[in-house]
């Protein structure tokens, strides 16, 4: 299973607002410093972790993807988008640090650019892989009514149940929105060949529940709370043209249950079925 939640299902339900109340200059200035500091800290942690592991202990990967929708944890965040991801992981089966970045650029000017930085540590024990990490979500085009950054810590455990079939459980906590999320996922892979090229058919399912205590931390006034469940499924096919180059196409569906409607924000529960196609590299 892919490490970053945006790569696998793909970031946050905090890019929206409920009113036109402007923040003060002081609040804008403080948030700018905070999100800049967080980005620098996340990048510094990534650089330091890379430097502590030998080059032979790492595997790198990158992907550029076109998606007809950007859906995260059941919520539609944007329509047609270009997404990009780069990640460095320990060699398969080994313990160690991982770092990466992910970005989404919508085609529509009504939706904002987003980029995420993340890192953490993987540990293997008795057939389980345990992971702990930090993700920073950044929205540099956010206006005065929107949350322009947030960050989330998470821990997860996953295990291969049978050959090519795995399952995972993950707990997320967003420090700014005070969002506690629990998610369970499973995935199955069927390897095959298209002439001389290795390929795979992949199916993944996930369900989760979130409890949010402060949906829009940058807005003045009382906190906006929400509690809901979400679910989704992905079917995809990947073909490896070389050991380093692959192409992937897939379809995904995600939706929420009992999610509050937003009065003046981005939430859109429609059209949560989408397709995507991407080109990926591995080294």
C-alpha cells in the first residue's frame, strides 16, 4: 500500500470557510510565519533523515498523474487536476526513515493549489510493518476565509494476510483542526503479463471515521465541529515497461456519510467517481 494518503486515496477537508469574516493583518502575518516555519521544519527533517541513511538503503519513486477529480477521504476537493508525487523509502522489508512530497494543481481557477510534505519511520516486527509520521498540508493560494495550512501526525500497522493480499489500520490526528480519524484498508493484487511486460491488476477498499473539533481554525468565532464516516474503492492496472518505468490507469469512488454541508466552502458530495492515468519512475 502506498504511504501517503493522497497518493493512495489521496488531503484535507479544511480548505474552506463558512463566512466572509476577514482575518486581521496580525493573524495573516502570524499564519504566514507559522506555515513557513512548518514547511521549513518538515523539509529539514526530511533532509536530515536522508543524510542519516546510506544511499544503498533507499528506494526512490516519482509519479505524475492526471485525475478527473481530486477526492480525499470521501470529499471532492477539486475537479480535473494534475498531481505529482516524489518519495524516498527504505529498501523493501527494511526499517528506516521515509520522506516525500505531493501536490495537486486543479485546472479550474476556483480551486486552490495544494502541496504536502511528509516523513516518518517504518519498523518491521513479526510480519507487521508499523509506521509513524507527520504530514504538513499547505494551501498557498488560500484566501482570508480559508485554512492555509495544517499538519497531521499518524501511526499505522499493516500486514500481508495472504500472498498479494494485505490490510492496514491507521490513526490520524490533525493538530490544528483537532481532527481524530481512524481508517481501515485492504488491498489485493493480481500479477500478470502483457506480452513481455509485467503488469498487475489492483483492488483496494477503505473505510474510516473522523471527529473534528475545530473545522476552520483560522476563522473568528466559535469552533465548527463535525463527525462523519467515509468509504471508497479503487481499481487500477499498472504496466512496467522497464524496471524503472510504469504506466497506471484506474478508477476510484469515494463518499461520506453524515458529513455537514458547507455554506461558503469547497465541499461537493457529487461526482465522487473519477478516473486517473499516470506515469511513474522508480530508482
